[in-house]
């Protein structure tokens, strides 16, 4: 049940992520707008995880409900899902990500356009059941108004590279509905291979895209330096 992870505890990964000056850093500009963590109950600043040429990825907070509702309440943006989400469901989605930050040191992160602070969506890995194991699955959602600008690909590539640089997992996947051509194009840029499988979570046939740590050495895989140091 470890997603082909090396022998290092998730606690050590979290410690490196939080306390040793790694890619995650407290956003000093947001300290005044810190939030009370819904699980731990203590006041904390928003945490920036990584930056790319155009994007900042940071931890989601409950202040992002309205931003995510721009996606989750939009029937056209959510056509590949069973239904849209209401405010309570969207808040639950964010709490799910926050719980993963504490349990794993990673999760779905907010995607923000750096130049103007525009909330664009979310992107990042979350544990999902895949063929009997809990496997990190890279997901991404961008507001429909901003589709076609390459934001999902830019964010997903950076999350993939961050994930293999900052965890000891050997495998990262993305699960996409076969008719979802736009999401499949992103996954094709990020991952090394794809096969169809029946996802036990839904009982439906899905596309399982996969990248192994060893695949990053493959010249055919897009390994552009997307993270800004």
C-alpha cells in the first residue's frame, strides 16, 4: 500500500518539506492574511510550494472556496465528473487537500497567476486507490475562462518534477476519462505511458497515465526545467 515508495517514512518527508528550507516556504506577504488550520486549529500563514515562469502554487485554504467554485459549479468545466459541486462539497475538497498536507507533506495546491494574483485552479498529487494500492495521483483543474493558455500543463509538469525531487515515491499517475481529450493532452505531456484500466473507485474504465522515477531519464519525456528557484 505504499505506491512503490522507497524506505523512508512520510514523517521524514514532511519534516524536510516543512522545516528544512526546501521548496516550500512561508509567503511573507501573506502572513497578515494567515488562516486557522481546520485540522490543527492553530493560526498559520499561507505556504508557497513552488513557482514556475508564470505561476505560483501554494497550499489551498478555505478562503479559496469561491475560486474553486468558479470551476466546480460550472457544468461545462465539470462535464467529465458525475456532477458539479456546491459550496459545502468544495469546502470538503479543500479540507481533503489540507489533510493530505499534514499526512503526506503534499496534496492538491492552489494555482495562482503570479503577475496579477488571479486564482486559476488547483493542481497536485493526492492519494488514490489504484489496483489495490494507495498511489499518488496528479490532478489538475483550471477555470474555463483561462483554458487554452497552457496553465494546466505548466503546473502539472512542475508538480511532477517537485514530487520526484521531494518525496521517495517511485511512481506518479494521473487518471483521466477517455473522452476528456483536453485533460489527456496534458497527461500525455507529463507522463511516460498510458493504459486503460477499470478504476475500483468508480467501476468505470479510465485512462491510467504513469511516470516512474526512472522515466525522468528518458529523453522522450518532457523534462523542461519548469520550477523557478
